[in-house]
C-alpha cells in the first residue's frame, strides 16, 4: 500500500505536465466549451481516449512501438499533415469577416461532426502516441503490476480533471469571447499552434 500512493502521484504529476500543454485537442475542447456545443460528449471522448491510451502504454504498448521506428515515423508524418490542414482551416476562419461574429463564429457543429473532429484530433495527433503512450508507458514499466496500475490511475485522473474542467470552465470566459476580435485571435492562435507542432514533428522533434 505504501508504494501505491507515490506511484499514483508520479503518474498524476507526469500526466499533468504533458496534458496542460496547448495543442490541437485542447484548443478544440476550449472552443466547444466557449460555444457550449456538445460539451459533455467532447470532454468524455477526450477523457476516455486518453485513459485508453494510458492503459495501452502502461500495459507495455510503449515498449512495442519503440521497437518499431517505422511505426513512429509513420505516425509523425500523418499527424504533421493533419495538423497543417487543421491550422489552415483555423487561419481561414480568422481571416473571414463573417467569422468575427462571436454568436455565429462559423456554423455550429452537429453532434456527428463534433465527435468526428475530436476523434481525429485525438487519435491522429502524434503527440498522443509519442508522449502519452511512449513516455507514460515507458515510465510505468519501471513498476511492478500493482503500483503500475496506480501510476496509470494517477495519469488518468488528470485527464478527467483537465478535460471536464477545460470544457465546462470555458463558459466563464464567454463574455470575453463575445468580442469579435477575441474570436479572430483565438483562431489565429490555434492556427499558429498547429503549424508549430507540425513543424516540430517534421524536424523530428
């Protein structure tokens, strides 16, 4: 029992350091929260997906992927292409005049499109595999089976707190995002962030 709490806390701290970084998935969750569109569904998909990936990594999948460099390279290139395209879409939204109306900034997403978008941003994001699966899984491999489960639980706990907190906490920022300039700035930041991540992946980072 004494070894479970340190393992849990280490998993919690590691996951917190990884998940808080701005990325495509977090930007989408924030945007949906601000628009109050399919908030619970989007946050739940992110949490469940993250928990599954953490479980895969902690079960030894990280070691398997590390043994196949070609798989890592494929994930990197596919993910970079996806992020470039997503960034271009956000840049276009920032430039269009009709996107400046906070109440009608882009057409509302249907539940189906929101689900498809968040699944793509989650499962096609190479950082999910390079960080969550490989890094978390690699560190979890140092533990025996029971402490490893506590480590995974700590990492998954952060996902739940972060995604639901980000999605529902975004509503408090709604007054700020009624300003047209704020929507333009958000789309511009999202575009630049996506391109920066893609560039780091193409450099092999």
